[in-house]
C-alpha cells in the first residue's frame, strides 16, 4: 500500500464539502414546518403550528435513527475494503437523498421528505469512516489535534453552508431561487466530494479477511459498548453530550424564529457566525491546549463550560448579546466535540479503530435519535425555547458522569 500522503487533505476537503451540504439545509428545514409566516411553509393553514413542531422533530429524528443502524456496518466494512470506497459510496448516497428532498419540497410531499431523510441517514456514516482514516495515519499523541482539524472543517462548513443556504432560498435575489434550490446545490457538492475521495484519496487501510455483513450490528455495538470497561463510561458521556447537542440543534433555529423573528437569511448568518468561533475553538484553541493538556483534562473543564454556555442563551434580549453567547457556546462545546472521539481512539487498539469509532458513532447516532422527537413535543407543549435550555442540563449531566467515573490513564 502507498504511503498515505494525500489522505489527510482529501479527507478534510471531503468533510468540509459535506458540512457545507449539511449547513446549507439548516436555515431551510424549519421554515417548511415551524414558520407559518414563511412562503415555504408546507402545512395547511388550519393545522396548528404546534403540530408542525412535532413533525419537524420526527423528520429530524429519522436521520440519526437510520444512521444508528447503518454507521457501524459502514465503519467495520471500511476496515476490510478500505476507507476510500466507503466514504465515496456514502457521499454519493447523500447526494441522492438531497436530490429527493428537493423533490419533496417541490411537490409538497412530506412522505418524500421522510424517505429522503432516511436514505440520508443510511448513507451518513462518512464521518466515522473519516475519523478512522485519520486515526490510521496519525500517532496517538497527535489525534486530538487532528480530530480538531475535523472540527475546524465542520466550523468552516457551517460558516459557508448556512449563508449559502439562506441566499439560495431567497427569490428576491434570483427569481428562480426557492426552498429546493439549496438542496439541489448540496446534492451537486456531495457528488463533487464523492469524486474527490474516489479519485484523489490514497487508501489508508485494507484487509484480506472475509467480511460478512451483520445487520444487527448497531444493536450489538450498544451491547458491546456497555461491556467495554475502559470505554463504556466515555461512551455514556458522549451519549449524553450528543443528546444535549441534538436537543439544542433541533430547535435552535425555531428558537431564533419565535424569539427574534429570524428568517432563513438571518438564521444562516447567525449560524455562520457561530461557525467562525467553532473554527477558532477546534482549529486554534484546541491545538494550543492539546500541547499542554490531554483529552481527559480538557473534558473535565469544557463539558462544564459547554453546559453553562447553553444556559447563557437565557440572558440576552438583543442580537448583540445573542452573538456573544453564540461565540461562547461554539468555543466551549467545540473542544468537547473534538476531544470525545479522540479519547475513544486513544484507548482503542490500532487494529480496531474502524470498529471502535463505528461503535462511538452508533452511540452518537442513538443519542441524536430520541431528542428531536422529545424536542418537538417540548416545543409544542411548553415553548420553542424549552429544548434549548433542557439541553444545557443534559450536557451538565455528561460532565458529572465524566468527573465521577472516568479515570485518567497513564
């Protein structure tokens, strides 16, 4: 096998393009089901907006549920056939799902929207495969900073993506722009990303062992995660952290709509601003901190700070304050987001990186499945801001679990 000199830049570029695709759709989806004043609202006028909140939660939830079932299979399969092929397949499948979603918007079909989200979840395991590929070519001591580069790519994607999404849906700029335009553009980007991976990425790992697909692997992974004494508490911490982020992310756009009157452009610009600070967090701050502190110490501090940053959204009553809190949220939670997969990777053996990171991704996907459904009912029964604040408590619980049960390894 060739020395994987081209693997890292191609992986980061693929993640960047993929995150642009994910970011593009963020300002649009809430307009379809949670903003009756939007011209893109799909529900009939006689349907209460609270029903739209519940449908929105379900629509978001089917993606991680499908990802939960498929990601460990893709991760383990990549240990055998190679990271490059699985990443390319996953990205191409994502392009198809985005095209279907655009069709669902155009036809006003909730059924097609759900089908597209399920397909997107099935093909959405490229991040865990990318993490495994980076782990293949990175010494353990450098993994925190390398995973931080993934986070930085996320940040750049979420600067560009939401802004582009807001622009591509604004028909005052171009007459034929509408709510489906961002999804068609994202589908094109996914195809470009798949081509880059397939043609330019040098393979980082293959195996000649025979591979048999185990369809219930996701359920087995959760069982195995519980049985791994060195990792199960870290998996539990990641589960709660990701569940908290899922609660926050699911209805934060709705929070901006109901509390501040933001449209898709306003949401896009705000999330893009937060993405800038995510880059600072994972591309600059984490690289500095990881030279002096390992992931264990970083998580003991930043899980608590991340929880506090969520509760801080209760304070501002104007946009300037909201921007300050958004920056704090990205700075603190960005460190934890990169440190959790890194500490999992460091405590796993070299020949099980794909499997272990696949298990971690399963835990993460499971954590992201139920919260959107819960968030929809919380928003409908209490207020659109309720999921945001409850998420802070869930992240705080992750910190407590980590502080009490995770011990430092020499």
